C-alpha cells in the first residue's frame, strides 16, 4: 500500500469516532429540532409543515419575548457580577500572594464547590435567603429587622445571587490563567517608564487579561441563559427564564413546534455570543505569543 | 564629570535566606559604560534591579545623581531599563510602545510623535513604526526596547543581558551598535552580562562579581592582564595558573620558586614578603615555545616540558605542554603564514616555554594553598 494511502486511512481512523459522535449526538438532533420548529401544532401532537408561525409567535407574543429579555438581562448581570467578584480574586492570587502553597490552597478553595452538586449549591441559597433563613435570623437577632422579610427570596435578586455564586469559579479559572501568562517584565517595564501602578493596571494588565475575562464571562452568560434549576428553586413567579418556558413547551403545554423554535432562537443567541467572545480571545492570544 | 550612581554597601537577602548581593559598593561616573560580569546567580541582575527599583535592598543605599533613591519606587527613578526579554507590550504597535511613557505622562500628541520618530531614527526602525512586536525579528525587538528606554533621556540606562536572546551573528553586530549608541547619546550605561567577550568589547569598566560580592573592578585590559584572583583569571579568557613561593624581592621584580625552577615576575603594585605563597597567571598567547633555549630573551622565564597535543584553531594553534612540575601549560602559537603550520611541534617532542617577566601576573595565593 502506498504511504499516502496508509496515512489517509490512519487519519480517517482517528477522525471518525469524534465525527460520528458529533453527527449522531449533535448535528442530527439539531436538524430534527430545526425541522420541528416549522411544524404545526395540532392537538394532541403536531403535524409536519413548513411555516414560520412559531417564530412569529415568539416575536409577537409578549410572554415569550419578555422572558427572552429577562433571561438576557439576568445572564448579563450574572456575567458582570461574576467578573466583578472573580477577577479581583484571580488578580490577588496571581500578583499579591507570595507563597505558592497559599496560592494553590486559595485556588482550590474556589474550585472545590464545583465538586458539590449544582442542585445542592443552588438549594443552599434557599436556606440562606428564605424567610426562615440564615440572613433573616441574623437580621432579626441583631435587631435590624423586627420581623423576617421575604424580599430576599423568589425574585430576580435571589436568582442573580445564586447564579453568580455558582459561576464565580468559571471566571476565576480563565482569569487566573490569563493573568499568570502576563510576563512580570511587562508590568515592571511599565513602571520603569514612569507609569504608576494603577495606570499600569489599566494600560497593561487589564487589556492583556481581557481574553480570560471574556472567556469566563461567556461561560457564565451562556450557562445562565440555559439554566432552569435556579429559576425553579429560587426564582419565584417573576424569575421564569427561557429554559423554564422551553421545558413546559415540551411538557405540560405540549407544543413541541413552538419549543423547537424557541430553542433554535436560544441556540442562535448563545452561538452569537460565543463567536463574538472567541474573536476577542483570539486577537488577545495572538498578542501574548 | 561626577559620579552618577553610588552604591553603598548594598545587601539583598531574599525570603528563603539566599543572599544574592552581599556588601556591594560601587561608584559609576557620568557617561561611563560599566558592565557587571559574572556567572548566573552571582547577584549581578539583582544589583541592576535594585538600581531600577524593582528590588529593595535590606541594607545600604543607592544614590542617583547625588539623590538618595533607595526608597523611591521604580516609576519615580530617572533610570530606564532594557529587559532581557525586551518586555515590549504585545498589544501596542512599535511607536505606541516607544511613546508609552510620554503618553501616560500627558505629553502633547504632536510632541510624542516627534520624539518617537527621533528615538526610532536612532535605531533605524522608523519604517516599522506601525508593526506589532510579534511581527518583528529578535534584533528589531531589541532595538525597539532600546529606543523605548532612551526616549526620556534617563540619567542611566540599565541593560539586562541585552544581547543574550540574539543569535551569534547579530549579537556581534549589536555589540558594536550598542557601543556606538553609547558614544552618540553620552548617557551612562550599566549592563549585566555573563559573556566575558561582551564585557571586554563594550565596557569602559567591568565589575566582576562572585557569589554576591565584587571580585574585581577594572578596565577590560586591567582585568585581562592583571586579574586579582584565580576566579577572575579563569572567568575572563584562558589562563595558566601556577602556584609558588616568593623567594626574593628586588625592586620591581620578584623571584618565585616554582617546582624546581625559579621564575621572575613584575611586582605590579603588590607587596610580598619572602616565603609568601603566590599565584602566577600567564595568558597562553603571552608565552612562546622555543626549539632552542638560547634564542630566548635575557630575562625570559624558561620552563621545560613535552608537547601533549596541538589543536589547530584557525588563526592560532593551541599547544598543551606537560611541564616538568606536573602542571599543564597552554601556549597559543600564532600562524601568520600558511607554512607556519608545518613547523608546529609534534606530540611528545621536548620544548621550552618562554615567558617574559612582565607577562607573569601575580597575586597572593588564596587560602594559603
């Protein structure tokens, strides 16, 4: 057999499992979902068709686009707050901790919660924010409040708090990696050229670590966008997000075509965000080489 | 010209207990090109980083143009550094890199553009002003780093192994370039290197460091011709090191007992008493091989030996001679014409090594050995 033929067969052999996997478990399901999104609802199921009614309903019916907006708003807030908490922490780890052991310990402390079930971590906030919860008990005990309040739980605030708590590690990891990659000599060079530490941070450290921030924020945003557990646990009636609507379309509401259209729209939004963030990260990575 | 840098008994111990710099005092004159030379870990880079302000000494003081800057942060010191890895900002173009300090300092845009152009002109990189650092070659990056460091006319330019990341050819060119730049700018240059040739070629004065301390300070030819210790003698160039005892001092000359022979050396400022153990260093090119001992100069020291091997090195041939004393002595034989090669001594032949007294450098033997 010719060497080139053999090489070609070897390449196919290596490539085929992941290609098959992606085909069977990703592309075909997407295709089915895409097809369904043009179908017509017909009680009790649906019938094949090619029409844009489902998409039109999403745009015209307030209950759908409002949920989309709310989901986007909460996702952006979770992304922002996660960065505001996670980035300074990563910065502190990389630049201010002198001992390698302490740094490793603190890093682990942030990562360890990921080993605990996501469900459990979301549920924990119920016991913290609830009217019988730890926060209320403390406020009543310290005399700040006369009676427990229910303003902490079952609203968008509690959702943002819970999801931010969950996604902070996802910011810390990429931010840490990108901060660690910045050569110390760059920061020294900036100071050497007469630039004070704060300006050095704005002009050198922050721009060079932006790929890490973008990566972390994208993860937090996208995972929040598709989340349906936090809304169900701590969201209350006003905390419904797009994933909750989706599950109900495929469940109780029994409207698969509408659900399919909704998931295609969600997919497009998330893909747009990912590709934008990817472009940003690529341009940043090129620079540090 | 006054002194621009005064280091007074600097000491730096890192957490963990390593003393990188131990009691270093040094004065550098304005406009001088001074090189800190030593192997890695000798503390030379730490000295440079203390002058820049990146490390603060545990002890001692640093004065810059008369002002005590020991406690000043790096951004308040009028020194600039060329980093070993150049430390160019990857997210800025060449001209943005060079103008960075001025831009943050709030200098008007037109003036920045003007100064950046001048600084880039100086290193002949005007045509690459809009490139990013990752689009430049190693040599070009180095020149950007240089022009960025000199744009504000610092009192002192610090260079941390500036040529180590360049390939051999480029490095040789840049040695000369840096030397010319130094002459053109009239700034004080302080360079750190582990490369002795670099130190000899480029500097006015060389500070040889050993384990955090200054081993010797002198002009390149001082250090080469009159090393003050075996450490310096072996770090700079190749030396034959012979040990003996002083037998007699008479005026400028001393007589040294070496093995079964007597050798004459020039005192060169050293004071010896009779019986002192003494080290002699002799450069291989300052000795010669004689077929006929009678042809030597009147005063030459003559050492008998046999040829062990002769290695051809192009412009010279390096002969290893086994001396009667048991030491090995290296002699460089010049090959001024092609026929000289056939006259080279053969393995095993008996020869006499001749060294003029003024080519025998001496210093007190260390540790009484």
